[in-house]
C-alpha cells in the first residue's frame, strides 16, 4: 500500500467497503511497461478499471485503449479520447455496435470467426482487422482459454477471406491468460503467430501487426517477475521467431497497470466458529464475491490482506462475504491466516485490488450498493 493511500484512508472516515486508487501507481506501471517493451504500443484494457481519471491520465501518457463494448467506446470518446486510439478488441460484437463504433471513427477490430468477419465486412468496410488465435491459458491464474480465438489454420483461412471481403487483414492477436506467471507462454504464442505470418505472405498478404495481449501480473500472494523480465522474455521470443523483421507490436495490459494501484478498505462484520474440530475462525467481511471480488472464484486470485494487528500471533481462517448467498465465500482452501487479535469492526485492507473489482461489483444484490471508488 502506498503512503498516499495509507494517509488517505487514515485521515478520512471512508464508507466501507470502498476502493482507493492511486494515480501515481497507474502512471508508474504504465511507464515501467513502456520501458520494458519500448517497441510495443500500449492499449490499456479498459475493462480492468474504467474510472474516468484513470483513462484520462493514461491518455495523457500516450496510451491507446482496448475496448470490449460500444459502451466502453462511447465512454472513452466522451472523455475526449480520439477514436483513432481505440481498438474494438472483443471478438463477440453486435453488428449494430460495430456500425456505431465505425461511425464514431473506430477502425481497428478483432475477430475469430467467419460470422464475425461477415458482420465486419458489412458494418466496417475497409477497417483493419486482426484475428485472435486461441491459447490454452496454461500458467495463468485467471485463464481465458477457448472462449476466444480460433486455431492457426482457421486464422489463416479467415485472414485470407478478409482481404476478399474488402477488409484490411492487419494482424494476429492472442491472450496468454490473465495473471500469467509462465513467461514461456509468449514464446509459444509468438511462434504460432510467426507461422501465420509466413503462411499468409506466401499467399501475398503481408500482415503488419502482432497483438501480444494482456497477462502482465499484479502482486497478489505469490511473488511475480517484474515488468523487465516480461519484456525480456517477450523481446527474446520476438527476435527468435521474427529476426530483424519485427512487425508492429501491441500489448493490452489491464491488470498489470491497474491491479497494484488500488486498495479496498473493508470491515470485519462477524467472527465466529462452527464448533468443528479444526477450530478455524470464520471471518465475514463487508465485501465478497458480489461486492467486487468475484476473481476469488475457485480461489484463483489470492489477495494480500492487511489488518491493524499484523505482526501478532495468527491462526487459520475461512474468509467469506456478507451476502445471503452460499457462493459468497472468499477463501476456504487457500490457507489464509489472520491475527488472533482480529475483532469485529476492525478495518482491514485488501491489497492490489485496482483491477477487476469495481466493474464486477453487483448493482445491489441484497441491497448492498456497488463498490465506490476514490481516485487520488
Ligand atoms: C481482458 C483483456 C485484456 C487484459 O488482460 P490482463 O490480463 O488484465 O492484462 C487484454 N486483451 C483482451 C482482449 C482482453 O479481453
């Protein structure tokens, strides 16, 4: 937690729960990624944290934006972000929304199927299009796997077809999975992409762009390599496969920019036991899966917690949210331990929660309001 966030939380009686985002960390993460991959253009994945202050700052720093819906596009445009800086990166779009994005000046679109290509040809004639290939998501804490992308063979056929349909076959994209901790996954994906570049150039189509996706991590319970190590692994794989003829490179970081910039201020609502032998305390917080922490599904993302009693003796706990739904559990198997002195009413902080929290919080399940953000 940055001193700036710690001071903000200490000095104000903030409603709980809420998210506090430090713009200095957003800027710093952007600059570190840029430095680690100077040849890549950064398209911030808006869905990670679309707070207007965050988007405006990144725009000033020279970021472009990966958007997933016409709503994200129109929000970005309303902040004065130029349409030329937007990519419509979702492979699942309504034709009417493609047309609206195109009318607004968006010219870069993702696809992974013939039917989507048909829509693009009708609603976005002449646009630059890139085909997403699928990856396994291996090594990622939050895999995206087969919902998106197609096989390399299919991508070749689709990119070939794109030209005949009046579109500009621009490049290839992939996403190795979010919170990707295995640096060799990019090598696999870049190797597949190179095969596509070669196959298409034999057919007279010279692709120009590789979109290396997201996957850059935030700092949860497990230590992660730094941006430099990601940059090194990715550039190593790029030169290994492409030699000196490097195509235009894009990255689409979401978590890697916004994750560590945010802290959720939460409160302990109840501590109880179930009279069972393991003696574990059940700690119920005022935020859970519906309040903005659905990435705890399968205990996949394991946030670090800070309490007022850190440093004292600890014991095992089960952590759960406050709603009347049984899926609203946070951690049962992950082996969390919290101080024995923890009390009902204690304020605790959930660290590195700047990405995929506010956008996931429900609008009012059980009447709980959506997660409020303070951007400082
Ligand atoms: C969500 C998403 C991203 C961001 O992924 P992170 O792992 O958070 O960096 C990038 N690209 C696409 C297409 C996405 O859907």
